[in-house]
C-alpha cells in the first residue's frame, strides 16, 4: 500500500471571525452621516477633484488629500440595477435598486439604494436626495436610501 492511500482527508470549513479598522477617513465619513446628516468628501489639493466616499490619496495625481468638504444631500442617478434575487448578504429584501449616484459637487460616484424598484420608472439623470436613518449604527446604511425628488 502506498503512503498516499494511507492518508485520511477530512473536508470542512474553518470559521475565522475577524474585525478590521475602517480607517480614519471612513470613520469620519460614517460618523458625519450618522451624527450630523452630512455627506463629506475630500478635495485633492492638486487637481481639485472631490472624492466621496473619501480617500486618503488622489487616484489621478497621488496627492494626499486632507481638505474635507461638505457635499449636499442631493445628486443625480448615473446608472442603476434592480436587484430581484435574494441572497443572505443583501441589505434589503428584493426587489430593490442600487444606483450609481453623482452627489452634487462630487467628482466621483457613490453607490447606494434608491426607493424605486420599478425599472420603468427609473432613468439616468433623475435627481435623488439622501434619507438618513433615525437611529444611526455607524454604517453606510445610516443613509437609509436615496429618494427620487
Ligand atoms: Zn488629484
């Protein structure tokens, strides 16, 4: 009998629970949303682009960004997808819609839930406004959703 045939193999999964820090920028971003109902971005000192969610370094010029700017709570839908199949990781029961939103004053896009799930009633260019959760939990879902305006 060869050595390989003597080995027993047990298949299974090992759970490895972990936590990781969100980092200083995401921490401030989430805190401003929950406590003050403000959506904040950071501005690049070189190219002037405003990033939301905030990043430490500009993707274009690699400059460190430290100037925080308040964006409005409104924006424009750039694209969307209606989620119709359920999986355990979704924040809501389908159907619901994820939209790519360009907040007023931002240079980057932001993905979040909007309050319309009928694709016939949605199109790029529509305006939306953030609706904040009454009891924040320090999560991105402290913006409960964006409503059509
Ligand atoms: Zn830049």
